[in-house]
C-alpha cells in the first residue's frame, strides 16, 4: 500500500529551527523525524512512499537522493503554500489503489494490519486513526467543598479523541474531496456524507510540534523506550 506523507508545511510552531530547515528534517537521534515516521511503515511491510513536499523542498530531496534504502521514495512538489488537503489531492495521479496518508511528525505504535482490517470491514471510503487526548497541563481533582483530593500530571483524557493521522483512503474518495485543509474541510465533508470512520488506538502517540517535543522524543529514544519500533517487531 502506498503511503503519502505530508512534508511540505512551514512548521511555524517549531521556529526558529524551521527558519533554516523544513520541519520534517528536524532530527530525532540522528535521523529526520520524517525518516522515523517512515520506519513505522517500513517495519510493518509498507515501503512505497510518496513525500508531498513544498517549503525548503531541496533539503528533503538532497537527503533521500544521497541515501540508499530498500524503500521506494517518490517526491512530489505540491507547492510551498498548499494546505494539507490540497497536498494529498495533488498526488492523486499516483494513487490508483487504496493508500495511506499521514503527517511527517507523528510517531505512533498503531498496528497497521489491524487498521487495514478495520477499514476493509466497514462501508466507508476513509478511516482516520484517533488516540485519546493527553492534556498538556496537570489537572486538579477536588471534592464538592473545593478540598484538593489529587493532582494528575498531564492526564490522558479518554473521553476526548484526536486525529493522529495514519489514515487509510480508497481512491473513490476523491469524488467527494472538498476543500483545501484536510482537518477542517476534507474530513468533515466526508463525515457529513457518512463515509468516514475512525480506528481508535490506545497505544503510544506523540506529535513533534515544538522544540520541546523534539527533546522529549529524543529522550524516549535514547532510553530505549521506543514503543512504535517494539510493537512493529514484536
């Protein structure tokens, strides 16, 4: 199954590092985050990648042209200012069969075979992986009088689920593709038609949105706590 990876944005939240390099090339223990994402797929048998690039694309092109891997990497220039939905649609000419879409900065130990089986079992045209929201803040629990009972440091809020990427899409979905932004326009339009489903994943997920996130991912990696690799090779 081909894997489209969105790697063309400006990554403004990771500034100032992204003033000099595209966010997908920010390193995690010696490899660009986009290569770490690709490892998740490759370790589960998916090695046919389409990188949708734009901002500072020459850095991504140089990196993959100078390395030999067992992966097939096709790079498509989808423009510096294209939004996420438009970037996928501009790769449409390469997508004749069911394919996957994900972001270039999201690390997850989702089992892709289980995701695919779920997608095949329902009648929709797209499946998006969702994970419970982890609060960026600690929370306080109190009783009715206001007496503090407990502190919870960055709890997982299991009543709230977020888009983790790792999306499976049938090519027929392009008949219903509306809008430029994947998250705010395309996916809601599919939901309104009743052809979007979600695969709920309770395992590891972390998005590298900021320099702090990069440092946290590197710490996880250096400590050998690499759940997305451990799950894929188990």
